[in-house]
């Protein structure tokens, strides 16, 4: 056993005189009493809690053992000892917290676990843990019973050390401290200011009942749900403060248990700028330091990806690590890359090689940290020390003390930290148990439902009722305590008491009122107009006329009205001035095949994207499978890689089936390793399966290809109109943009595949599709504008290779059985002319200013859909006639079946 005798030195024979000592219960009462003493200039009044009173009496460096020493000791005890009853659950993540809770209850009830050890194996296990803790915590930290006993041995010095004692606001005293208080009553004046008349037969000191406040009118308000309760509470707070007669420190809002309302209070009080102090602390994850810890825990628990590394570095404090990185360390790293492994990070950093001003590579700074994080939860303590500092490091260490590293995320969720406000000049949001110790003149009690006031009693997880009578562990039941706290708060609220309850819980379940609820209530509806709004947003919501004076609100209202007007094209549908300069700039740029396809299929979408510069946000998540567009890119890249590997030697046309298969395998291997460094891909097993499926489709598509003459040369991903340096191996000058002469448009892009005879008089264009093919009997020309690409490729070949006399343009569908659809000769010429005519019509629509959304409802996905009303189908039906008229010249294309 640790020797505490060194701590029990003789106190100073001439200590600083203390006129009196006030004993309070809880941090809210402690801080409020100290502020009151300062206002009263009560020099010499010491304000402490019962554990601090005992530590003061013991002297030296004695202090009550806190969680900072108890949690590590409990974890060590659970890991080092073998237990008879709790051995099977000793290693579970929540066990240290459960053990501390059971021990704390036993200590408060003044139970001697050594005397109970023979009654049940559970008590023996807890006694062994208690003994282990006592032997291994630092000598200055004392367990509650040890601290009480040591203080009792020095009680004769209480008058000189403590002076007269007053128990202020204590509703009850745990059995643990009752012997010490009775001993103190023998040697010094001890007065208990009881907030209510309750028999305390065990107490030998003087009892003075606090005078109850003059009865005030109590009102009861029912709100829709906990969120509405919070809104009404903050409106009430703002209304009191607006009178200039009520100060923030006179206002309290309380509930028996706070979690149902905490998040709403945290968000709304901050947005409203109200001084609301959380006496029980705010969630650690709501602070910047807590978010840094959460980011680190996410990586240790779930592994790497680029988004998690980004989030961590953005939230880390500058010291000791984040400030060492150059500000542009990420500049050369592909933002869409998944980067799920340490090897991938090594590769991408080796290519990027960002440097600091002193020439040191970011790779040399970042890689050691990534190697540390790759070790996972076992490196949690070291990672916290190397990456965190100050408050974030303190949170991290506290979370590690209460749970094993593998469960640190759960520990962080339960962790609370003190906010930055002081109850001496703030309204307070607190549990009712804390408010009962220091009532305030203006009080609002939340959650008066049958489930909360009073609460039902639950057994301790480790000391259930069948092992230890519930009244021995908790002499006063939780329901009785809740009723007592309610009566105390009601009796000592001097000015105004408002009771509040929810009609339904957050999930919509009906809630019945508490037995403490008065018969008369006021139901507060969500859409009511309050006398005082708690924030600017609340004011504008309650006063539509004021909101309507704001420019953005007026514009949104006008937009909504225009969307509701039937058979009328408005500015919010797409109407603009004719020959608008932004439209002309968008049309005069070098187009891509994608932009021309959008122009043909959706002129308004073209204006949004290329005239206004709107871009939809692409969220880089961790996909379980590639979307259709990305899978199509994968197949195209496989085809390109395989054919490029065979050209010019031996040549795709002359290659054997084995050589083609080997080329596909090589291309698959390259993509398997390269894509994770460039974009988000599925997890490794699914990613390998995806590449295998793409390779299978590629092999079937190339194997099903028509017999190609041996003198034919093939190219893939052939660029044209790129505007950059020309590629040496291309069949033409890749910098030349291709004009569509009838329209005045110029465009560039990349061709999926181009085959040219050695004589140069014939060319074949191939556009690959990885989706399911249409019926083979169906004729596909422009496909309502979807299949414009091969027509544009035809125009490009004819413009860049004038010597080519025969052009064949084909579509090859690779899903299921490969299917080929060809255009050639007069049919191809007709489709080219048809496409040019429709492009001219689309340009005319844009230049006229009467631009409208497509009235068809066949689009499965439209990345600009958020720019239209949420009820898109009803909107398009309502204005169908006007939209058809605006897009009349393109309606034939959009309704065609080929």
C-alpha cells in the first residue's frame, strides 16, 4: 500500500486567517458562490466542495484522485489481474468506465468492499481492483474513503484551518462524508442551510432552512419537439435580456438529463450570440481541438485515404507537426486520388516532391508520420504526442485513459470539456441537480414528460439489485431526487418559473406529460410569431415582411412565382436578352465533343455550364463500385493501352490472339496500379474484380472486331484541336481545331479509335460504349443527340485527312454480346448534314434568348438538376407548351427513336 504519511505533515502554525468556509455541491454552485463572494467583497471566505474540504484538512499535497489517475490504474488492474466473475468482460472497451462508475457509487455509499468480498465473487473482483488502484496511484492522490479517514484524524485542527463551516445549497450528503461532518460539528461551528425541510437525523450540527421565495406564477408551455423547446427557451432568454432589467446571470434553463437538447442549444446559442454557459461542459467534438482528435481517431480506426489525411492536417495545431509542412505540399497530388495505402502515398509523394523554403522535401516530413499512422490504433498514444498539443493533446490523453485505443472514437464522443463562458455573467444551461444547489430568479425547466420528470431507476451494470440492494448503493432513488430537485427549484425561483415539455420526441413518438405538469398549458406552435426572436434568422422567419426587404429573399420569391406561372417563359426558366455577350463567348470558344453534345441535347444546360461557368460539385467518396461513366473510362483506357502496346509493331491488325490477350493483361496491370494514384476507386478486392470485368469486355470487343486488313494502322485516344504541342505519333497535326463549316463552330477532342489503311484512302472510326446495347434491328444515327461523337469524329477525319475518300463510323457496345452499329457512305453524309442543321438550330435558340429546359422527362441523371425546382416533373408539365415552343426546332431530334 502506498505510504501517505509523508503528506500528513503538521500544518503551518500560523496559516493565513480564514474567517469562514462555505461548502457547496458541484462546479456550477462552486463558481457561482465564488463570484457572489467577490461581489460581496467577502475576503477570507473559502468556498470548496466536500472532497476539497477533506483535502484541505489533510494538508500537504493531498488531493482527491481524479479520472486522470483512476482510469489508467483501472485499465492496468483489468489487464494484469485475473478475475473470477468479470474476467470474461474485463477486456471490453467500456469496462474501465463501468468499473469506475461502480466504485464511485460504492465509495459514495461508504461501502467497505473488503467486508463484502465474501458475499459474491463480483465484490471480491471490485475489492481487488480497489486495492490495486490504492497501491499504484501517486501518493498525493487519495481515494475518497482514504481521504475521508485521513481528514477525520486531523479534525481537531478544523477550527484554525477552516473556521466556521456552512453547508450552502447541499440538497443531501453522501454517506461517505457524514462521519466527517459530524466530527467537524464537535470542534467548530457547522451550519447546514437546507433548501427544503427534510429530516436529517444523522446530522449533529445546526440546521437553518433557507427561506423560500415568494410564490411566483408558474406557466407551462408545450412545444412540438425538443428542438422547438430549445427555440422557445432561447426566445424567452432573449425577451428577458431585452427588458434591460434582467441580467444573464439571473437566468437558468435546466432538465433532469441534458443530452436530448445539448446539440440544439449549442448550435442556436452560438448563432444567436447569447451568453449561454454549459455547466456540464460542451461535447469535445464540438470544439476545433476535438475535431483534430476526431480526425486522428478516424485514420487510426479506419485507415488511410486522401480525404482523411487532408482533414487531419487541416485541423491539426501548427505545433508540433502541421507547421513544418510547406503550404503547397498538396499542390501536385491528384485531388481525386483515393490513396488508401502507405505505398500509394510513397509513390505519389515521390512524384510530387513539394519542398519547403529551406529546401527540405515535404516527403521527408510527412512520410514518417504516415508510417506511424499506418500502425493503426496501437500507435494512438505516440501519434497524439507527435501531432497534437495543448487542449487537443489533453483531450486525446483523457480519451485514451477512459477506453482502449481501438475504441477511442467512442470515448471522444462521450468526452465533455468546459466552455469558455463564466456562470457569473452568463445564462446557464445545466442539469436540474446542479441548479437545485444554486437556484436563479428566472428559471425554465425543460422536458417535463413522464419519462424525464421524474426519471425511472436503472441498476448499476456491475452492481445490480440482485447482488446489492439498490437502496444500499443509492440511499435516495433517482425518482425521489428528481422530485426533490423540482420542489427546491420551484420554491426558490423568485421571479419567474416556466415549465416546458415536448409533445413528441425527436423521432415523432407521442410523449405524455409528467405527473408534475400543471393542468393549464399553452401550446406553442412552430409557425407562431414571437414577441422577441432569439436570432436574426428567427426574426426574419417570424416576420416575412422584413425578410422580403432583403434582395436575395425578393429574388427567391420572384423565382418561385415565375416557376409557378403556367404557359409563360420567364427569366428564371431561361429567358435572356437576344445575342447576349456571354452566349457569344461560349459559342466562340473551342468546343469539345461533350460541350457540343450538351448544346444539342440541352441548350439551357450549355448556357449554364459554358456561359455562366456553373459546375456541379463532385463528392469524392470511397465508392464500392465505379459509376457508369468511370467504368466507361476504364474500358476506353484498357482498349487504348492494349492497342497502343501493339502499334506499330507487330500492329493490331497483324497481332495474334495471344499477343492481344497479353497486351490487355499488361494494360490491366498498369491501370490497376495507376488509377488509385489518380482517382477514388473501390477497395482492393472489388477494384481487382472491376478491372478484370473491364478487361473481359475489352477482350470480347477486340476479339469480335471485323477482320482488319494487315496493312491497316490503328490509333487510340487520338487527339485533335488540343492547342498544345503536337504529338509526333498522331496521324495529323493535333493542334489544329476542326471547324464545322455550316455553323462557325470549332471543336477538338480525342477519338476512341481510328484505323487508317496504308494507302491513306480509307478510315474507320470507332466509338466504344460499355453499356448494354440497344436491339440489333434498331437504327442508330444521332440517338437524340447522345451519339453525336462519332459524327463529329467523321467531320474531324475529313477535315484533317482530306485524302481519305471512304469513312466508316461505328458504335461498338461491349456489355453482354458485343454489338456493332455502322454508318457509311450516303447514310453517313446525311447524318453529318443533319447534325450540322441541329447544331445551327441550337445556336439560334441560344442567340434568340428564348432558352428553356427540355420538356421531355427521359433524363436519368442531370448534374444541373439542382438549378431547377425540386418537383421537376410537375414544373415541366406545367410549362410544357411554352417549353416545346421555345425548343421547337430541336423537338424532332429529341423525339426521334434513332
